[in-house]
C-alpha cells in the first residue's frame, strides 16, 4: 500500500480508501482517524470476512479532517453519495441519510423527507443524521405553517379539503379562494427555519411552553420542550447552515518550495468534496496573499464560479478580481474573509487540511530509505549518470489485435504518481503487432514531451523482451533522444538492455532491491494497460449495428432489442413485424432490414 499509516492524525474526519485504479472503494467516518484506520490493518482474526476482502483491495488512503465527529458523519454521507463506493453498498453500516425537500418550483410547494437527492429544481436540506429529530421538526412546520402534505394534483374547486384542513394542519390549496402569495410566503418562512434562522421560532415556542407551564399543563409543556430540542438539533447537524447557498472555501499554507492550497466545495449548505492544489515558486509567508490571488484568477478561468468564495486573507486587487468573477459568471459574486461563525470554522478546517497536504508532500518529495537503496542499486547496475528519480514504464494490452491500448505509468522517487499515468489508444497499427504498437506509443509520448518542452524521464522501462525494447528504441532514435531504456522479460525476470553483445542481458537475484522496484513498475504498467483495455472493450461492446442506421436513435434501438433480443433476430423479421412496434414506420422498417441484410 502507498499510504503511510504513521501520517494519520488523531483527529475526527473522513477517510477514503482507494484501489490500484484510484477509484474510491470505501468511505468511512472516525472520531480519531489514526485509531480507526489502523484497525483495518490489525490481525485478520479480529476482522470480518468482508473487511478482510476490502483490505486486500486497498492501494491508497485519503482523508479529510473535520471539526467534530458529527461533521464527519454528515460529510461521510455526502461523499458516499458522490462516489458510490463498492464496499459501502455491501457493508452493514451503510445508510442513506434523509434530506428535506422543498418543491419550490411547483405552484403549491410541499416540504417532506426523502432519501434521494435529484437535480429537479427543488431545494434540498441535509443530509441529517437524526431522522427522528427532523421528522419532529417537519411536524412542527406542518402545525405552524399549515403547508400541504398530500401528493394529489391541485385543482382548486374540484377537490374537497381533507381532514388536515379541518384540524388546522393545512391551508388547503385544493379549495378555491386561497391566496397563492400568502401560501408561498409561509413556504419561505419554513425555508428560513431549515436554513438555521431559528431564533424567532424558538422564542415563539419558548413562550408557549412557559404559558403551558404557568397553567400547570406540564404534559403540553413537555411536548413543546421536545419540539424546541428538535429544532436546535437540526442546526447542530449542518456543516454549513446556509441552506441554498453554494460556496467554495479556499485556504493555503506556505511550504519551503510551494504554497499548498485546499478547496472545499459546499453545495446547498452541505460539504460535498475537496481538492488539493500546489503552487510552485511561492514559498514565503509574505507572498501567500499574492499566491492565493493568483490561484483564484487561474482556477476560475475554467471552473464553475459559486455565488460566494471564502478565503483566509484579504487578497490584493480584490475589487478587480471580484469584478472579473462577476463578469465571468454573469451574476454577483462575493469574496469574503469570515471572522466568526460557521464560515470561519470552514476556513479553519480547510487550512488544517492544507497543512496535512503540505506534510504529505514533504514526505513524498523525499524518497524513503528503501527507495533510495533500490534507486542507488539500479543506478549502479545500469551504469546510469544520475539517480533514476523519474521512471516511466510502458506496456501494451489487446486481444487478437482488437481495441489495443498502450499504457504509461510514472514513478517518482520510487513511488507511483497516478495523476501522471497516461493511456494511448493505438491508431496506426492494424492486426497483431506488439512491436509496432510499442513503437507508436513511445513515439507519441516523447514527441509530445518535446513539443511541450516538458522534462524527460531518467529511465524508461519496457514490459517485454528484445523485440519490444528494440521497437521502442527505434522511436527514440527517430526523435533524436538518448534516454536510458531497458526491458523486463516476464519469464525469467531478466533485464534487457539496448547494448549489444554479452552485456545485452543483466541477471539479478530475486532478492535485489533494484529488481523488486523494476518488477513493481512493470506489474503496474501491465495492470494499468489491462484495466484501460477492459474499459475500451466494454465501451465498444455497447455499440450496435443499429447505431449507423439513419432514423434509429437510442429509444428506437431500445425498442427493437427489447422485442427481438438480438441483431440476428431483427434480420430474420419482416417489415410488418418491425412496423408493428411503436415508433417504427414501414419505410423505416425497410431501411433497417436493407441495412442489416446488405
């Protein structure tokens, strides 16, 4: 596993476990990240079979530090919804936390609980970790604002009001004469309550509770007391209490050679994700404000601009930046430095995560002792001029020449740098010719680096024997490049060099740190090539002969395949059989049969 457990902080937060492809396979919450994550890597006797299976697929771990355990709980729900991790779905502790939905885009909006959040124009609040408390709050909203709860179609004057109207739990928009503006006004009051603006409501409830107590109606007073606690618990569960507002939260810390930036994404009041960025060339505390301003200008060139951006510091040229953001987004944009409250806490949380990114970058920028040993051994074995800190590995994957894919993996300081991996779909080679495919991939890779004036690697590793190495070397020669290149043959793990004669093959013992590192790079290149090939093959299988017939779109294609199961059965059908289907005319049926039977 790439992740070093020693770097985990003893703080509350959320951890994201990833497989070798970089996909999130599990999201969990923790009161102490250090203690919780370490539990996965204890003796297998203490783990369930499902957890043991999960651990075997973990390749890397990412984490987000939060202010409290309840913040971690809510954030966990958001991230599970976003990534849909495989093992969260199957484990027992997986759950969907409820949202409150306000159908603000309908004529007479409803407010109700839902487990699904859709892009349907409604307003959503949540997710909430205490379903009982939010149900009680919705009941309070129903009593106070008298909003409709039924799903039936509203046709004023055509439907009799139900029992809720008669017990004063609904304004009955189904009856004639209801003031639409008054109804919508009550909806917006309820929305303000859900946004956390509870002071007015709490005062009203407290007044009622005291009134019942003075009348010695303690049972009613206790009910009101419970309602007050439910309303308070709602505001405590939100990471941000802004409800409908979207915002980005940006924080930064200065390192020795870079500025490390953390961006939190808050959407409709809930934090849904984060991103890490590094700005090189800005390494002093005096320049951090300028660096953040540069980041804002560069980042929002091609990124969505929210209505509000929270930052740590007052940015230079802030008026100019805000004006530019408004022009780009076509609406008002605020850039604020919060001084207190939930927004201030969000910025502080982002700053702590930026500090963690800085610390992790420091660990990754320096090779470990074992990596240094392997790299130095590799330098001596291959007679390299410099330590091979940057190594690129190549492999080809195809089945009988179909959907061929070339992979390139990038190792930095002895560790894989997944963000720099590249996939190349073979374009010029037809049939089965691994040598020509390797030559194409290597030529495309390094011609692009030359064109963009990007740095070249210290060493190139080819998955294969003399044939593959020779083909790759010919591409380098054509580009006029002299980069050290070797191959690693699978059968005997012999190192193939570009030299001629007795030095062409190097044999190392299997205990050699240098050989172990080369095998790791070769296996990673092979894994990435196979996974890329599978994705491409899966995509090609969704294509059908029907796709190339004019007039046959996705819906008609679906109808045809649902009724005839396969292309062969469609070919054997008649014009009358095809035209009996919805949306298929006789003219189109003839076209389909003519095309398929050519």
